[in-house]
C-alpha cells in the first residue's frame, strides 16, 4: 500500500516519499489527506497558540 507525503518545498504530493525527509510532511493514507497537509499544520499551530494563552 502506498503512502502519500506533502513536499513543503514544491507544494506537491509525493507517493512513497521521493524527496529528502526534511522537505516532507506525512505519511498520509490518501492523496486527499496529503493535499490538505498545510491546512492541518495551520489548524494545529492555532490550537497550540490558543493553549499558550
């Protein structure tokens, strides 16, 4: 089964981690989940900031 990764440099989804790990977010089970990786990161960051307040 393939894993999907979001490349933060190219903003593209990769199948089975083609780039260096330092440029990737994942793994995700589906391409759709990987495509929303930055949205998920933003949501988590906002939640963590709210906890700090």
